[in-house]
């Protein structure tokens, strides 16, 4: 058999080429890793650190008061005159528009009264015109002339009253809304001013409640009421209520002021007269709420002096604050209302670090 001869110089060139390729590959990897290191010439991406935090502030007290709901526009409708009810043309809960005929009395007697008063007025007018001509000719006395003129005025007033009574045999809706209650049926004999039905419009609702004296004095000084309304049986708190009426004198029985708030009816709540609600009065306590700082909020502590991290409200970065604590760790000074501080892991953070307030996710 023949044996092929191998050139030693060729072997050495092959080993050198392999070594060169390994070195170049390693250099490329090292360069790519340097792009993400601080000393590689490019800034490293900013890392946002989630932290637990709390807000230093003044105490807000929420004081609930039982309240009653009523439609802002409501009217009890009745006839100013007596008579037999001819018909009630609407039912409870039925919507009505302004000027709609709601109920009617039998108008027969009142039509006859108009005819009678009209005849009296016509006769009085004829007499007054005749006596005016005779008085001009000095054929009657001034006293007789005055009587006929007065009779004409009285007859006209009686005619106007009779026509008004005839118009009052009909009840029309004073505004658009709905019929909340009816109290009579057709053919019943109605007395004057007897209520036949109630009409309401609850596009806006009144919420009335009693405010104790100690809070009423504050309201009288400021003229404002920071309150929210919660309707019983419905979720949600509505803060768009404003003061409509405020009793300047307290009720001697309840020792409280009667206050009525007005607000637009919420779209999701069909607020009707008689429903109950709660008025939550928010009062800001001018004294700082006592706050005990947890151990995790302290960077360091020497006696009553300690350091904490304050979160910058605009940049969300950390800045060091020196605070003074009482013996039990309660904050005494060094922070203002509204400051947000880190409450856990403060000794593992550094100044200028970008943070995000960690919030517990709500379950289903």
C-alpha cells in the first residue's frame, strides 16, 4: 500500500487559521456584551423599582346622615271648587306633559252660572250706557248715574269669576313629569281644594337631612358643604349635590339644622319620593393625622432622628428626608401633608432611583 505524504507547513497554517477564528468570535461576543454595560460607552436602560408607599396627610372624616329623597318639582293637584268628578284621565306612574288634561268635574252648573252672569252683565251695560246719555242731558241725578256705573262693574266681576270657576273644572299638568299618586275616582263628589292627584318631576331630586349643631355652625361660617350622596340599595357615591335650603335656626326637638340638597337624578337610579339615602359629610381635620412609621420606612435612625425616602411627585425618584420621631416611632416633623414616602425596604434603595408605587391587584 502507498502512504500519502503530509506537508508539515500546511498543518501549521490550518491550526493558525482555526485559532484566529476563535479569537475573532470571542472578541465579537465581548463587544456585544459591552453594549449593555455602563463602561461599554452606552447608558444602561433605566430600571423601575416597585416600592410600597404611604401618603402623609390630614385626616378626612366621613360622617353619614340618614336622608330622605323627594322630587324637586312636585305638586298636589285639586279643584278649587266643589263638584262631581266626571273623570280622571291618567293613572299612577303615567308620564304627562305640561298642559295635559288630567281630570275634570261635571261643568253643567258652572256653564249655567256663566250664562246667568253674562245676562246680568249685558243688562247692566245697557243701563249704564242709557244713564250716561241721560246724565249728560241732566235728566237724572249724579247718584243714580253712579249706581248704574257701579252695577256694571260688579256684574263684570261676577262674570269673570263665573268664567274662572268654569275653567277650574279642569285640572291640567303644571309641568312635564309623571303622576305619582291618585286619590279619587270618577263620579265621586269632590270638596273644594280636595287633593285629586300628585304630579312630580324627578329630573332633579332633593335630599333632605338633619345636621347636628356642631357641624351646622361650621356650615354657617363657610357656606359650603363637602358631601356625597349614597342611595340605599344602589352602589355608587354622587358628589354633585349642592345646598338648596338651609334652616338658619335649629329644630328644638332634634337640636339640628334641616338641610336640603339638590342634585341631578343619577341615570342608573330612578330616585322617587320617599326613598332613603345617606349623606356622607366630609370634614377635613386641620391637625395632622398621627402616623407611626414602620421600621421598613427608615433608612437609618439615631435616637429621635431618622432618614426616609420621599418620592418626588413629578419624577417618581427618591430623595432623602430627615424626620423627627417620638419615642414610639410616631412622626413628629420633617414631612408635609401630601408627601409620599417608601414604607418597606428603604435601606436597599438609593437616592435618585426611579420607583413605581406598588399596588395590590384586586381579585375578581
